[in-house]
C-alpha cells in the first residue's frame, strides 16, 4: 500500500506540474493579447484622429471660403495692380506658364479648385446644355507611359482636360501628376484603390477612399491646400450591386461640398482589346446629337488605343466648333 501511495503521489504531482505549465502559457498568451489590444487601440485612435482632422480641414476650408465670398460681395473689393498684371500675363498667351515655361502662373494666382456650393447643380446642367462644349476626362491614371503621351497630344493641340486620378497610382507616378497640374489640367478624385469590394463596403469606406486619394494628390503637388471637390465613382455613381452604398456616400459627400460626375459619351477604351477605330466608332455612337459632352476615356498603361485615337477625337470636336473645358469652369 505504501508503494501504491507513492505511485499515486507521483502521478498527482505530475498532473499538478502539467496544470501549472498550462496556466503559465495561458497567462503569457493573455498578456500578449492585452498588449496587442492596447497597441491596436492606440493605432486606431491615431488614425481616427487623423481622419477627423482631415474632415475638419474640409469643413474649415468650406466655411472660410464662404466667409471670403461673403466679404468680397459686401466690400466690393477690386484687384490690386499686381493681381491685374498677373491676370494679364495669364490671358496673353492662353497658357498656364510664366516666361521661362517652368513655374506655372497659376501657382501665383492660387490656381486651385475653389469650393462652389452650387457645383452639383452646375454639373448636372452640363448634361442638358445646348452649348457646344466638351469636357475631355481620363480615369485610372496617372500611368508611367500612357499619361505622358496623352499630355503631349493635349499640349500640341492647346487643349485642357480633367484627370480623375487614383491615389495609389499618384503615389507611383507623382511627377506625371505634377505635370498634369502644371500644364493647366484639372486634377479630380477617382478614389485610391479602384477595388470595388474595398471601396463599396460602406459609405464611410467610399469617403475614406476619397480622403486617401486627396492626400496622395496633396503630397504629390506639395500643396496641402489643394482640394479637388470632385469625385467620380468607380463604375459610375448609380446602379449595380453597390447602388445603396453609392446613394449614402453621395449624401455624405454633400455635407462637405464634394460633387460628383459621370459621363454622357465614351470611347469604350475600358475594354483592353479595343482598337483605335473601335474607340472612335464608340465615341461617335454615344455622342449622337448631344451638344454638351463629358467624354470618358482612360490613361492607364494598357490604353495605347486611347493615345492613337485622341488626336482625331480632338480634331473632330475642333472641326465641329466645340469649346474644350475643364471643371475649373465650375470650381473657380
């Protein structure tokens, strides 16, 4: 019996030792979990603070611009001689460059989009206007090779366009974005990733995509005061499986003076296998008898057909007596 008792005590002691080791493991894992939760909470708090600061900056800028507009109307301010001379230089050659063709004149004039409370209504009016006007727009850039070729064609034809850029691509090719801006084109927002499942998870993720793209633009331009105020929803602003999220996002954008636009004419270059001839045919077909055109094209790196078709597209609208416009017409 004595032997059996010792054996029992040995077994009991072994079990007790194993339980003690398991307890230690549980304690260590729990400590790591607590530490992870603390670190994660700090990171999320900082991120939320950053987002709130960005949203507040939009609100502050909106209020500041409204105050400036009110003061200008009340005081009937007249421009100084210096401003008049700068404006005269800007108008003389019809371009956005100074004498050395390096420093954009619009930098001196603070040539950045200005909040317009009526922007959404004015954009809607474009689609119903009888004026012969065309807004050339390019999505999904900037790209390494295609964007510079498109900019060369636009420059050769003395035509301005609007680029709806992706934040992720802006970070890859900031110099091409700066060139777009420096040559007088409008830089608008197309979100950061172009990943539908990521963008349209909720209205807040749509807005976060907008903010992330805006930050990429600001950093590339080296101008934290730049706000595009204009968003193009990937896939369009309505319809499809994400329609409800888009409706909610549009209401959220409205609170911050952010407008959106689609298109009423396109080349169909979103399909990678489109030829130059097919792009032109699609453009003629979707234009139909409309006078006021917002033309959708793309400047991603696989859109060589857009480069090939663009000179003829521009010449067509010139021959038809169209005026080429950008969304500076609205946000000015």
